[in-house]
């Protein structure tokens, strides 16, 4: 019991940090599902591309651990590249791969999404790097460890949590407090009726992909700066976990995705910390099954549309 | 009167032998039409840093062998199977060799997991396709009774005890034993944990498992912190080491200061020092082959390697370039010792010679036991210093 009490706060913080990354990516799944009712399995790889774009910018300005321009400026450029690049990539994927299939049966875009995912992984592996690429975080972000009582976390761990939560709130405000968010929710509720009401549905869909993919790009940047590495395969497992988080929270529900991500991260941390590190993934997906058995609609249940 | 009869008998016997083809190693007059061997390993992908150097060494071994006359005057053609550390890719590539009788053997595969997933295909081929791996160390590679399996490196049950003994000798008290959830690493970590329990009961062991490709180790690092480990043993093929040691450092555990680290062959890789932004410095890593630089008979090979690939190429050659060269030598010598019948060499004969012959390699003589293991092997111990993995000592197992 002592062991549990001593280690619980630290594992909770670890879990929240990991979970905030899951949540950031889960938002992309849930936004697209809410609007189009399709599972964009390429989303994890958009996150991977965001990480590589950030690493690429870092590579331009950091040599042998020394930055050519102020570190803050490099990080800002990395953020612009990863969010902007990933956002545009998401829009391009929608335009090229999904829009032509919008009125086909539901299986076609799903299979296309898997194809896009494999395409992105392969192209990065072959054209960029098959091996992990270093993100020189030592030169870019403080390496200080923040300590509160018995809990310690590196600066980037806390930054990951804070930035992710801030972006989640920003998205929540965007979806539920702005005119465009209302248009998004209207489109999610009934695409045809939204068109009759004068909503440019194509524009709504493009913005949805842009926002979701930009968040994933930011996730890639935060991951790179936290773990100092990116690799072409990094979007696979985290994509599946983020998808699981979105389903646990109630797919299509923005707040559900946030809570689902944090829940999954904390669960993994607790299982790894107090049961067995071998079973972290097992429990994560077991949780998905249990939640679906008890609440098939997910923890938050209501889709994006009903929250208007 | 007797002499002419003897001469006639000798002449008849000669004709008969010639008709049957030679049963001894071929001659220039009876040289094989085509001889091919394959090099297989993760030459691209997440383990390219260990595969690239091995492939270069195999290419060099084939070049040196051909320069010395090849197989009775026939140059050996090297085909490359880049399995990308993926059993499915490996099986697809091996299928081409299995169906081509001029492919007489494989140098590789390098990863135990790949070997164990594909060995039945190689054994089931007609005739079976032999392989000599330079780095697959899982016990099961040669313990399953497959005649195709050979290696020049040590086994896990030789490396594991050597690793455990090293930590015992270094006065370890609390050892975190980790694997990366693969055929190779899980078996090796289990052997180390068992050896510590059996031979040093005062040492406390905590056992953890990372996932292949894992980058977030904070949960495990917290467990290590709570356990107050003074040593971490991480059986890993390499890719996970850099983020792991960085997170150890972020949590206040600096290798060489308040914690010691012993990795395995994949972590005997100087690129981890850079990719971990220096957090790997002072870490130890054991290798299932000795450092070629510490073996006098490998000096000429190292000189040729540098001449072929550049003066600084050894520092990027990875942990298996010496064993890869030696494995290629074993296979090529077995082929050269095999009989040539009608311009062809049979894989069955190559297998037979692999089982019976003694081979001279840059790392010393190789003679296989009935399983396909080398009876006497050396295990190298290295430490991350500056920008290199520096040889600390060599243990003969």
C-alpha cells in the first residue's frame, strides 16, 4: 500500500501527459467521424508527418547541438511547419482520397484511409529515413525537471500536458462557441439540410480536416521535443490508441475524445506502474471492450450534433 | 602380361569415374557454371545501423573470395535480401532463393525473430537452403533440430550468463531487467534474471517489458526510480535504447553516476550516443561476437574494409561487421569444399560440409557441433566513451 501511495501521484502525472497526446490525436478522429461518419485511419500518419516536419526544421537550424537562431524562434518555426504542413496534408488527403468516395458505400473510404496510411508510412520510410531521426531537444527546450513534492516531470512533459489541454479547450470553444462551429455541428447533424440552410458543406469538411490534422501536427512536434526522436512508424500504435480513446469517449464527441485520451493514458500508466508493464496495451484495449459492452455509445455518448 | 590388364582396368575405372562426375572438390576443368549466395538482414529500416555494416562486410568477403579464385575459377554472385527486420518481407525474399538451385546459402538472417519465423521455409525447401547467421542468438535458432541453421556468434545462454556475471562482478545490488518484447530480447532477459537468482540470491531483480518501437518509458522509469535500481539490464535490438536512456537522465538517473546500464548487441552501437544526445555515455553493452579490432587475425580485413569504404567506416560499421565477414567466409568455404557435378553444386553437399569441415575465419577457426553452434565463442564487452563504443574486454564462453 505504501508503494502505491508513494508512486501514485507520479504515475498519475505520467499518465496525464501520455493521455494528453492521445487526446490531441483522438480529436482528429472524432471531428472527422462527427462530420463524415468515416474513420480516417491515416490520421496517425498525419501526426507522424507533423513530427518529421518539425524534425526537418530543427535539422536546418541546429547543428551539433548549437542553434543558428534563437531556440524559441526555431521552436516557433517548427510549430508553423508541423501544424501548417500536417493541416495542409489533411486537406489534401480529403480532397484527393476521400471526397471522390463521399457518396460511395462506407467501406470504400475506410479502405482508402488504410491505403493512405500505408502510403504515408512507406513514402517517409523510403524518401526521408527508415531509421529514427533525432530531434535535438537539448538545444531547443529547457532540460529542467520541475518538482512538486514527490512528483517530478521534465519541462517538456509539463509543456505537453499544458499545450494539449489548451488546444483542446480552444477547439471546444471553436466548435461550441463560434458561428463556424455551429455550421460544423449542423453539417454533422444533417449534411443535406445544412446545405439547404446555406452552409458550404465542402468548406466545413475542409476546415474540419485542417483543424484535426493541425492538432495532430502539433502532437508530432510535442512528441519530438519530448522524446527527442521521430520515426516513420510512430503514428501506427498511437493512432490505434487515439482511435480507441475516441471510441471510449464516444466517437464523434469532442469532449469525449479529450476525456477518453486522458482516461486511456492514466489507465496505461497505472497498469504499467502497479500491475505489469507487459500488459499495458492489453489493458488499454480491454478497457475499450469493457466500455463498449457497458456503454456502446462510449462514456460521453452523445455525438457532436446533440450538444448544440 | 599382368601390366597391360592393370592398365586396362585403370583406364576403365577412370572412364567410369569421369562418367559419374567428380566426387571430390571441383577443379578448374570442372568448375561450377553459376554460384550464388544471399546476404540477408535489416539493411534498411529501424535496424539499418547494424545491418549496413554487416552487408558491407559480406560484400567485401565475397570480393576477397572471388579475387582469390572464387569457387574453382567461378566468381560467386551475391544477392541481397533486405528483410527490413520483418519476417514477412524475409519470407518473400527467401522464396526467390529457395526456388533457385544456384543460391547455395544465406549469410544471415540477422534477427532471431526473423530466423524463427522463416526457418521452416528454409528447412522445408528441396533441397534445404542453409544459412549462417552472424548475429541471431536466440537459443531456439539452433535448438529446434533444423539442419539448415548455423551461426558464428554466441547464443543467448552464453551471453546471458556472461552479462549477469559482469553485473555480479561489478557489485550490483538491485537490477532492473528489461526486454523489448521480442523473441531475442525476452529470452535473453529471462536468462539473465534466472542466472542472477540462481548465482547471486542477494541481488534483487525487478523485471519489466517494453514494447518494440516504444518511445515513452516514463512509467518504467518511475518503477526503476521507486525500485532504487543501481543497474539496468536492457536486452534490446537497439531502437528503443536512445529514448529510454534519455528519460532515465530526465528522471535524474545518469548512467555512470547514480545508475549503471548494460545493454546487448543492438546497443553496442555508437550512433545511440548521438541519438540519445549523450545520455548513453558510460553505458556498457555486450556483444555476441568479439570486437574485430581485438582479434589479430582480423587486422587485414579491417585494413581492406577501410580501403573499400573509407577511413572512418569502421566507426559506422556497427557491431556485426566482423561476424558478418566470418559468416560469409564459412559459407563460401563450405561451397568451395563441395563437389561439382556437371557444373552444379548441390545445397545438400554444402550442408554436409558445413556440418563436417573446419573453417578458417578472420575471428578464428569455426567448427560446428551437431546443432550448428560454434563450440568456443567470445563475447565482447564495450562501453560508450566519447563518440565510440570502446572495447572493455572479451570473455570466451
